[in-house]
């Protein structure tokens, strides 16, 4: 739909851009952790395909209302929200919600609809003001964050989508679905990593966090160092040991990595969404903050404003490095002293970014554009104009290649070739991958798509499927839908999506040189376990291997005509090659 309906040359903020919000086949069924919705649009950060995903209850509620998805086009003259209750859908005035944060908006809409069961996906001030790092938020803290979809929603003057459904999701073979669910839960209950997620969320556990630090994985002070002495204060174990927490699970989730956390005293006293790993790294080591309570508070502000913590962090850390080196001054920054770890300054900067006030108008453009404005492109950490997930890619070249080739920019779909959650008996993922070796990295990046984009196809959260074989997931899909699909056909469907996403990006201006990451990502780290090591001389070989594995032209990055035809994409082959 995105490929067919968004013509090349369409600006992300053009009314003709689409905002496509899709549930998935297993959402709303008894499948464990089938909670995801995906947002597809042309990204205001990259100008390419934008893919963001979120969990919680919103996606299931959409299915209970009888819908698989929503496609939004055009632009309203005034602020509005879309209200859906089963087969009734209407556009309502939202001028009285405009300017409210995402938490306030959720509560006000539930009050207006008179139904506490209403699920809301909305934007905050960042989306309203077209900050290119704006998210779509749902269920108090769940974010469809990457690629700036909240800015596209804001450009359409759409404040929120409110959904209430009272129907059941029909399934083809409920007995088989129940049997497979029991098998799934047994495997998951025996998984060490799944138990870690239950106990500590994505910010823990102790060993895992220590492993990240030991491997040089924590991005620290705009990647200028691999050492953060206070790393333990970022961990889930530390948070849980110091502060009261409560479980706050998503729909039909047995893992429950989501929680709330309470700060019982002090300037940040209150109850908050438990920070994810990305939040602790974003507002911790990457901007030099070791105060756990401040990190929790900054995460809360990002959720309320509707700001992608990853892009926000990289933009702020870039400016902090400039400030440290005397390349910008307080005068350049509206009097803000953006030094490492200066939490009050960060709070002011985040508000300015969300409202596009003063220097915030520049920073709201994202890390690449802001670095270009300050004439320091070498300080910007990005691929295709968007900052990567908060792992120092220099410590694991598998992660690096996956993020580099990810469609539309380095979103979470690029995590797989580093080996995280990817090993599966049904995939034949290459073994023995060294972190600093180009060996089999292109093959690994291709096969990682099967697991990670496969989860997107099914609508399943990765944390609920740890150690669950892919075949079992596909069998669940077949039992729910009645489609007699086998594993190989499912894998072909995943790759068809990868080819189509690449074709979209090519038509919208992606060039082979855009695949190359920014300078800092290819610099050897000054310290830590990857000190002096760089992928600069090996990346081209890894990319060429990936293109060959995918059946793409290594000179242009375009899928070969024969590849597209083999996957049933004859019309796309004509677009790209004729």
C-alpha cells in the first residue's frame, strides 16, 4: 500500500503521504505476546520508508473493533481525532486537546468517550510541532518511535486515534491454537533470557548489562568513549533493588517485562513507566547522566512529549560534544549550558525540541541536520539520516551491517545479525561469527530478516518468543488463519517484504553511497575492548556479500529484475528497471 500510494518525490509532510497503522494476523488471539502494531509512512528523518512498531493494548483493541488496519491520507484544517467503536468511525474535533501531552490526551479522550476501555494512540507536543523525532504513543509509555511517524501524524493535524472494540477475533482451528500455545509457553518458561525479561525488563539483568559494558556495547558521550564507570546504575537490577516496581504487562503477555516504578521522595517523586534499555542508555551513558532517578524522569518527559529517546539522545550528545570542545556556546543555545550530565539543561532542551522554540527548532530536525547546521557532520552518528539504536555498533560488526542495510534507516529490524535472539534451528543461521570479522556477516544479515521481520509479519513481541522455534510460530499462524502455509513459504513472504521495502527506498532516492554510515561509526574506539579496531576496510565486503545473498545489484543496491520477478513483483521490476 505504501509503495503503490506514495509517489516518488512526495514530501513526508505532504498531505499525499500515507500514515498506515496495521495490526497483524495473530494479534487479538491467544497467541502469547501478539500485541504489535506497525506504523508505515515516508519518514521525515530519512525521506525513505519509515517503519515503527509499538505494543501494549491498542493493536488488540483495533482487532476487537473488527479492523486489521487504518490508512490515513490528506490533512485536516483543524486539529481532529479519529474515534472508532466497532463499525462506527467518526472524525471529531480535537482543538481542546491540542497542546496537551500524550498522558493528558489519553485521559481526556477516555473521559470524553465515557468509556475507560478505550485505547488511544496519540501524539504529544513534538508531533504537533513536526519535530522529525516525534513518536506515536499509546498505553502510557508505549512508543512507535523510530523514523518520526508522530511528525507525519501532526502534519495531518491528527491528534489521536481512539479505539473501542467488543468483538472476538475469529480463528480457524481453536483446538490446535490452544495446543500450540501450551507448547510455546512451556518453551518460554524454561528460557533463562525470558525470565530475565520478566524480572528486570530490557534494562537488565546484571550479567547482561555487565556483558554490554565489558564488550564496549554501551554508547557513551556520543561514542567518544566506551567506558561509563556508573554503568550499574543503568541496569534493571539496580532500579528494582532501589525502587518499588509493579508489573504492567501488555495484552496477553506472560513475560510482563513492562513495569511501573515509583520514586518515593525527592524532586522527582512519583510513579513512572519503567525505563527500557534504550531509555537508560539514551538518557544515561550517552549524555553522561548517572543519576537513576533523573534518567527515569527524562524518560517520562520523552513519553509525554512524544519524542524518540534514541534520536533525541544522539542529537543532544552531539551538541554536548560541540559544547565541550568550544564549538558552540551558551549564546548559540539560548543560554542553555549543555554540558555532560547537566539534567536541568537537558529538560529545557527537550521542551524546546518538542515545541520547536529557539534552538529547539534546529535540534528538532534530528542529529544529521542539526550537525550540518553546526558544521560538525563528523560528530553526527547516523545511517541514512537517522541515529541507530543505542548499541555501539563498533563492538559487533554483525549489528553494524544489519543496521546499515535496514530498510528506511537503522531501526530495530537491524539488530539480528549480531546474533541476538536470532539463532534458531529452522533458520540455519551461520555459527562462529567473530565480532570483528567480516566472515559470513552478509549471510547473517540476510537470515536475520527471517526472525525479526517475521515477528513483524505475525505481530509478536520478541521478548515473548525467546527460544521458541520459528516453525512453531508459523504453525500458530496457520491454525489462526486457516492458511496452509509452510515454513519456506513464510520465509519467502518475509523476503518479498524486504525486496519491496528496498524498491520503495530506491524509488524515493536511496543511492548506494547513502548506505555508508557516518564517520564516527567507522572510527576506531579510543578505549575499551574494541580499541583501535575499525570496520572501515571490511564494510564494503560485507555489503557486497549481503547484496549477493539478497539478489541485488552491488553497483546500485537495486534488487535484480530476475529477483523481483521470482518473488511475484513484476510491476516493481518494471518500475525499477524500465
